[in-house]
C-alpha cells in the first residue's frame, strides 16, 4: 500500500515539475493558434492525473494512519511527536489541495476561454499580453505547489524517524 502512496505522489509532483520546467518553458516558441489547440487538452489531462493522484494519496495515507500506525483518535494526533508532525503535514497538504483547486476551478477555465480567441491566429503569431499574464498565473500556482510539495516531502521524511 505504501508503494501506491509514493506512486501517487510521484505522478502528482512529477507532473507539476514537468509542466513547470519543460512545458511552460517551451510555450513562447509555440505559435498562439497551436497553443490554443494544445494547451486545453494537456491541462485537462494533467488535472485529471492530479485528481486521480490526490485520491490515491488520500486513500493510502488514511489507510496507513489508521491501520498501520493505529491512530484512531484526536489525542493520538495531538499528544505525540508523530501526531504533531502528521498534523503539520496535513495542513501543508490542505494548502497544496487549495492550489490544485484554484488551478482546476479558476485558472484552467480562464485559460481555455482565452485560448479560444487564438484559434484563428496566423501561423506566425507568437505574442499575446493576456497569454503572458495567464502563463504567469499558472507558473505562480505551479511554483507554489512545488515549494509546498518539497516541504511536505521533508515532513514525510521526519515522520519516518518519529
């Protein structure tokens, strides 16, 4: 079960890193009309992967806490070092979920709506001020997610020793 938890984390965080470090870096070299065709599909698939990963991580994490660690009440969370670290990790995970929700509910729809305006652009059109602002918003969300993920992974490492 632990391997499924790790695999979910790898898909989620690895996907964020790929989008941020590879895909976003290449966007300025892609014509606007090609971006308009490509990005909605890529982002939709990415968000699907994120939420499936979230479900796997949540289910396997809950299983581990209850059935492996035997934590079944609030006192076990608040009265032990392990419980305190776990609570801190859960707060960070909640923040990461808020970032993912913002991308899903706000950034993605706004991006798709705007990109539709570029479907008929000439093949040599590469610049758009609104696209630059939307890209900046996406990057900010992804960077925030990666920082939170790094701290969560650190907290998870501390849990191994608690």
